[in-house]
């Protein structure tokens, strides 16, 4: 072995070690930090519509407790960072998933009646919390984020007996906000309960916290809401608003710099502001913590490690990709091929619309916000499959056949069935491994993977359509490897509509939408990188494509609401 080969081997081994360290240690550290949450008690309770709501209770020893209310489309796991801070200070803590969210049953509709329904569910949660903790109303706080903050505010107008409200990025807009009105189906100014808000209603102390970069509750809308809750009688200095002459019903608004809506539940500064308010208003001694920031850095480092492992592992062990026979189709013009693929995204829109419409005939609660993935990837796959079968794909000669042209020639002849089985089992094993790791990863504060409810049925429904799109991409990779084309360009073109969506959100000034789009892109990139690895192992595009589709919906479906 020459020096160059030896150097490459050492470099490869070093990268693998770094990848394992980056992947395992940060997330393990988060679980160690979250040890105070290990004594949780899972429970279920039923609302007035007989929806079964999934909840979690953490026992405390202080005479105080807090109910944490999740934002729209998230679940109670998203509140983990906040839960930990209260639990380690011996507070009683209660979290639960609204209908259509997380592990709870039921669905929501695109109207404001669903918000009223969530407020009633919170009233039921208060009674359940009182029963299990032994606390009285005046020892219970409501802390909500986004939709959860809106629900907490509405709940307190019905039952003002709680100790106080802590509202993060409250989704209540007294001027036009298209994003918010889309999900409530009505202008907030037309709602009786919002019209009734004033310095006496709700009759509880309130802390409002929002970010200067919050696009769901913009700073100007936050001030409008605060003005309504104080009757316009307040002081304002350097992003801090404080009510005057309200006595025990003191209200405070804090606009924190450089904070976006999505990450308000994970901000150390938010924790500090909550602690200051509790000390000043209730003489409760809360210990400050910077662990929320450590949690975010742990997520970033661990995800970097996963990508590093997938890439290096493939190059180190599975880099030979022999082709046993001439492909049934081949790329004759790379320029026409790539431009054709971009333009065909537009051509796939009618197919995507038809595919999405079909899902609405299925009599189940629908993950509407997740349809973009199955409609775009599935619709694009259907269109390209038809063009390949007709031999009409731009820049390509010949027709695509269902059977792969790959052979298993990495070390063992393809004719040995036992070795084929080993490769299939290795593929399935790696798929189970990444599903397990991502489930643990998301449970550290992203969301719960994977709830055994309607989302599992939708995973089974969406997988075949999406797998077709991934299968087309894998077969095109075979042709590109023969032509000498770059597979990176193919991957970027495959993500084209999702890039456009993210750019559109940025152009509209929707930072939360842009961040959601970026998160979707990261998940898709993870799926494609994982697909490259297991295809190099199995050389079975249909098996690889199916595993990729399962991983995609494993990570995407739990993040939406069932409508």
C-alpha cells in the first residue's frame, strides 16, 4: 500500500470516528441533561367530543404547577426544554397534545371553532392536573407558545382562577396577518372573546414574550395586543412594556432581539425572562439555565455527524458500482436532460393536483400540510415514469424498464443467493437503525416519532407514490454514472420545488415558513444521502426507494395537524 492510499485510509477512518462522536455524544448528553424528566407519568383523558388526549405529568414538590400548551402543528415534546426547567425546580408540570396533534386522536378543521374547542380541552386538562397533582387553581400557571398561547389566553377568559399566564409568540393579531387568519378562518377582531379582552379580562397577571423577528405575532401586533390588555395605560422602554395601575393584574410584554417565532420555546433568554417575572410577581426562586442553547447546538452537531457517517461509510465500504449489462435507456444529452427535468416540475403540477385531490376522498383525518411531499415527489415520479415508458424523456434514448440493471459484484458474485440475502438484510438493518436513531433524536425536543395513530396509516398510503419518485431518481443515477454526469446536480434538481417554496416564504417575509421549509430540505437531503448509501449496498432500487419513502414520512408526518 503506497503513502497516498495509506493517507486516504487514515483520513477515512478519522472521519468515521469524528462522525460517530458527533452523532452519539451530543444527543446522549441531552438525554443526560434531561434526567429530571425521566420520572414522567403518561396518561390519557377525554374531551367533550370524546377525543382521547395524550398527556404527560411530572410530579413536583413545590406548591406550584404549570400546564405547557404546544404550538400549531407541533406536539408536547416541543415543550421539553421548558418542561425541564420547571421540573428541575420541583414544579408540577403537565403537558398534552391537542386534538389532531401528536399522539392525541381527533382532527381539526380550518375554522376558529377548533380554537374554542382547544380552550375547552385546556379546561379539562386543568381539572385533570388538579386531580393528579393536588394543586388548587391559584397554584397553576398556563404557559403556551403560538397557538398554545392563544388557547391559554382564551382559556383564562373562561376560567380566570389560574395563577397567571405566560404567553410566547401569542397567535392573536389585531391587524391583518394572512398566515394566522389562514389557520383560524376568521379575522381576530371579529371574535367576541377577543373583543372582550381588556385590563380586567382575563383577571389574571400576564407575561407576554415575543421575538423581534417573530412573524406570527409581529412586534407591532404584540404592542396592539398589550395595549388592549392594559387599556392603553402602560410604560414602554427598550422593548419592555409594563402596565400601570393594575395592581394584582399586572401585565408585562418583553420583545426579545434577534428571536424568531419557531425557537421561542428553546431560548435561554426566554427562560431567564420567565424566571425574573416569577421572582418579582410571586417570590418564587427559580434557577436560571443555559441548557436550552446547549440543546440546539447538540442537535446541529449530531445532525452533522449523521451526514458525515452516511457519506464516509458509503465511500469507504460501498464505492464500487459495476453494471452487468447495457442499460435499457441512456442519457444522450446532459444539457437537455437537466433542463427537461427542471421544466417537467411545472408539467407535474396537474398530476400533483390530481393526486392530492384523490387523498381527500379517503374518509380519514388528513395531514394536509404534508401533502406537498407526496404530491410533488409522487406526481413528478408518475409523469417521468410515463415519459420513460414512452421513450419521450428529454435528452434520453430508450425506454426505462422496471428491472434494475445493477448486479451485486462488490465482493461476491451476484449468483450466490445467500450473499444477496445478506445485502438485503443489511439494507433493512441500516433502515431500522436510522429510524431508531431519528426517533431518539427527535424525542430530545423536536417531536414524537412515531405516533401509532392515523399518521401510521398515511405513511402506508403515501409510501408507494413517493417511492416511485425516488425509484426514478435512483434509475437516473445509474444512467448518470455511465454518462459521467454529476449526481449532485440531479439531487439539487430533485429538490427544486422545495427550494422554491423556501425562497417564496422568505420573499413573503415569513421567517417561520422559511425555517419550516429549510427543515424540510434538511430532512429530504438526509433521505437522499441515506438512499445513496443503501442503494450502494443493495443495488435494488425498489427496496431502496421504499426505505427512503418510509424514512421521509417517519420524519415529516408527525410534524403536522390532522384536519
